[in-house]
């Protein structure tokens, strides 16, 4: 009789323990379930807001001193944390004095042979504009190689200032174009900072042929599609009466293209989808300009 009572007591205790365990387990399941839903909605809000900012607002809305975007000016890798447009290969006052005589500017060797210099901006330890995921020097080389490939098929001699990840000073780039007696010079870059879109630069007082080259390159690229047309401009961002080094010191019609902002999501989408089209656009513009003035 005593043994039967002990068994019943143990059984009752076991049932109570099982009920407690079930309640605890049920609470854990409920907490986990609702926590997952909260996390799910938090991720939707986070990525949704990031998507909206990147697609419908300028990059200036998200750039700050603590931004992951790193911007460099020129070739000396000086960090620029200001939310201003990147001044790719901008000239110093000393460099601007190098070519004072307008008569030396932008002549073409009219010998019936078209020789073109394509300059992939930056290279080597000079990354140009860069983020954790991409940098300007890689994008510019990618386009330059495509331009050479396209123009070579048209029997045009193409001189690349660099064909690999190599550092070149601005002076060396200009010397390459002069040494090879190039008829045109096109420098390829990407922007960074507060803004978006594509723009083309020429010498502040260009010849008609240099102006036509710049306009033809610009119009052709815009036809393929850009996030925003920022226009054809002369001079520099700081002063329309000064010039970027490679434009002032080359002695042939020249222009500099900025293929969108590297820190702008939409510009990167356009670039990645259309960089081969942009290369063809540059090539066709060069051919059209040459035919216009020399045939």
C-alpha cells in the first residue's frame, strides 16, 4: 500500500515537471518566432531605405566624414573628405605654366594616318576615386582597352598611356602622346563626391576641332544612356579659365571624359552595363571628327 502511494506521488511530480518544460519550450518558441519576424521586418526597412536612397537621391545625402567612400585628388593620394566633385588629374599652378603659348596648343599632324592616344586615368598606387568594392583606375583601364580593341578593328593606330595597372605621372602621359605624334588624345576618368552623371571636359580655349571632338564624344555616350547629362565643359571645376594638366599640355585636340560617379549606385549600374558601348561611342566620335576635318 505504501509503495503504491509513492508511485502515484512520483507520477504526479513527473507530470508537473513535463508541464513546466512544455510551458518553457512554448515560450521559447513564441519568443523566437516573433523575434524572427521583427528581424525580418527590420531587414526589409533597412535594405528598402538603402535602395530608395541609392536610386532616388543624390549621393550627397549619404556622404559624411565617416563615409566608407575614399576620395583622392590627383596623383599624390591626398585624402579628400569634402563632399565635392572629384577633380581628376587636376593641374597645379606650376604645371599650368608649362604651356603658355596658345600657338602650341592642339595641332594635328595631317599625314593621312590616324593615331589616337587613349589615356586610362590613374593606375598603380594611384587608385583615383575608390570604395571598398571598386576603384577608378580599374574602370578607366577597362574602357581604354575596349576603345583600343574597337578602333584597331577600324585600322586606327591606338597608343595607350598604360595597358596594365601601372603608375604614370601626368607629365609621362603627355610625353607619350607627343612622342607618338598622336592626332587625338582622350583621357578616361570617373568622378566621385556629391553628384551624379556624365560630363566631358576640353581645353578652356579649344580649337574648333578639339571642341568638336569633345562634343562628339559626349553626344555619342549620352545616346547610349547615362543617369544624368552634365554637359560639355571647358577649364576646371575651380576655374573655367584654367585647365586640367593633360588637356593644357597635349599638342593635339584632346578631351577628358568623366564616366559617372564611382560612389553613385545608378552611375555604377550604367557603367557596368554599358562600358563597352561607351568605348564604341568614343571610338566612333574620334572617327567622325577625323572625317569631318581631314577627309
